[in-house]
């Protein structure tokens, strides 16, 4: 197995006796877009600030490509590109001038590398314009370009979708995908909006009150989304009794004049036949998918902005 790009081990932050980040432990492999998802005040920014060394950890360890942030800070940071606060940018310079300026902070960034990064983020047509004329989405992309000039293994973006419209968010998602593919980079993004994380991430860590509640692969969560079958009949008790002899009663629920059954959509013809044969009149029968939101709300006990 390849070594994780980021390893967090019991990362904890206490401020004034209050635990703000509580024992976070997880790994992020190469090439993954990973989300920190949690309500405002959950501890996302504090965690990111510890990973990039802007604040110290009270306890625990963060390893970037196996290098300890605490013990070998500068070496660990050579593997990181981050936008934690607003990206530092000179509005009266062009995008290109900004990039050449930041390239001087690192050794060995060639003109070819700058051009490569410009193309990767789709900025080539506007790169010689002043940044003050850029849209928020373009500034965001220039910030990402700046952050990856030195070929980091880990890109960290704190709340990158703030202020972006849906088209801007999709654009950002596409560029991040491209970076994971073409540069093999791993990306961490934070957000309090599941709908945005759903667009961008492979996996999300759900953080609440500084604690890791769960880590979910979004694809697996989607695949595992259970189907509920909603049945409307003229005689609920009779239908309940009949279906309980075929389906597990624990998976059945009566809500008002409807019967709810957790089962595959494919069971619908079978259920219909059973009901009709028993002379129970079927007014309606349809399947609904348990949404991602429903599943996440179950994990957080309802406290999640979707
Ligand atoms: N320096 C500090 N002193 C005291 N409390 C702090 C400090 N920094 C953060 N906190 C508190 O820690 C908690 C977590 O804050 P943090 O900014 O990490 O949350 P977040 O998940 O990033 O939320 P948001 O989406 O609002 O930025 C909050 O309750 C915040 O008030």
C-alpha cells in the first residue's frame, strides 16, 4: 500500500480549557479529494491551521508524506500548498506577474512550470490581465495555481466555495479533479455545506464539536442509499399483516394512511401482486430513495446545513 499523503494521529487542540479539536485520527491517500464537513464552529479551520503549522497542536501528530509537521516543519511544508485565509494577491499586477512573484519563494520553478500551471487551471486567455479585473472564481483559480507551483503533494483549501455561484463551484470541482489526475495531488477542502461537498469530494470526514463523527465515501454512501417503498391501500392493517408474512416486520412502518417498507425497487411488482391477490385495493405504490442528506442528518443528529 502506498503511504498516506496526510496522517493525523490524535490531533487535539485545547484553548482556555475548552477542547476545540478532539483526538482526530485519519489518513488521506494520494489523489483523493477529501472534505472536512461540519457546521460552523465544528473545528474545521482550527484543524487546517494545525496541519499547516499556523497554530500548535495541544496533543497528537500530523505527518505529511511521513514527515512530522511538529518536528520538521519546513520539510513537511515543502509538500503542502494551501489557501487558508484569502489568497495573497497583488490586484494591480497581472495574474502572470503574481505567479512569477510567488515562484521566487521556491527554488527551481521554471517558466515552463508556470505556463503548465496556468494551462492546467484554464487561465491562459486572461493571465496577462490585471487581477483586479478577475472574477472571484478566477481569483480562486489563480490562488490554486500559486499554491501548486512547487508541486506539492497536498493542497489544502479552507472554505474554497465561499462566495462562488454554482457554476463557479462546478468549475472548481473540475479543476480539482484535473489536479488529482494530472499531478497526483491530494486535496482537502472544508465546507459546512453537504451539497457542495457532494459535488467535489471522494470522501468526507464529518466533524462536529471538534470530534470526528464518521468518514464516508460519497460513492459508497450513494450506492448504499436504501430504497423505501411507499404503499397506499384501502385496508392498512390487512396489508400490514399480509406483507409481514413475507417481509421483515422490523422494516415496515405505518405512517398515517401509508405503509412504508424498506426494500429494493424490484420488489414492487411482487408486493402489488400479493396485495391484489388478497383483494386489498392498491391506490398507489412507489419507491423513494433515502437521500444523502437524510443519511448525514442521522449521523449528526440533525445538525447539518444541507
Ligand atoms: N483562538 C481561539 N480562541 C478561542 N476560541 C477559538 C479560537 N479559535 C477557534 N475558537 C473556537 O473554536 C471553535 C471551532 O472554530 P473553527 O473556526 O475551527 O470552526 P470551523 O469548523 O472552521 O467553523 P467555521 O465554518 O465557522 O469557520 C469555535 O467555537 C471557535 O469559536
